[in-house]
C-alpha cells in the first residue's frame, strides 16, 4: 500500500514562510508525478502545485510566485516551500500521487496563517 506522510505545517504570521515535506513509501517514487492540494474549512479540496517525474512544475494562480514545489528522488520526498503567506492560505495541506488510476493521499498537515 502506497504511503504518504506530510510534515512541516504549523502557525505562521502573514508574510511569513513555512516548508512542507511529504515522504512517500512503497512506490517507485521517481517515476510518478506528485501534487500538493489544500482544503480550507467549508471549501472543496483544491490543487496547489504539481511536479512531474522530470521536475516540471505548475501552480494554482493563487500561489504563483509565492510557493515552490520540488522533489528529491533519492529521499522519496516532495516539498512545498511557502513564502509570503496570506490568511487565505490557511488550510489542511495534502500530498498526492496517482498510480494505476488510483489516487493516494497523506493524512494532511495543518497550515494556519494568522497574526
């Protein structure tokens, strides 16, 4: 069973930074695209950023220029560096991959942006 474990969430002030990590196991990590999603209270889960197996990335308009997704295939880990945080970035953040048409999710990590 594919396992994804996120870490690095917490409380940040507006304008601050946080870095999230997601360690993936029981999968040939390097050949899969990865994504970060988030879900705020009362809202649908939304795509934040994706990174392909070759390192190409894409971002939601709301985070472009502020967030950076990266991966380290040697560590089976995908990262999300979040800068210039805004209160509207408050959400539970999940990492995701798809294998054989099945989506796999981590347990999520809470990010709260508040003064």
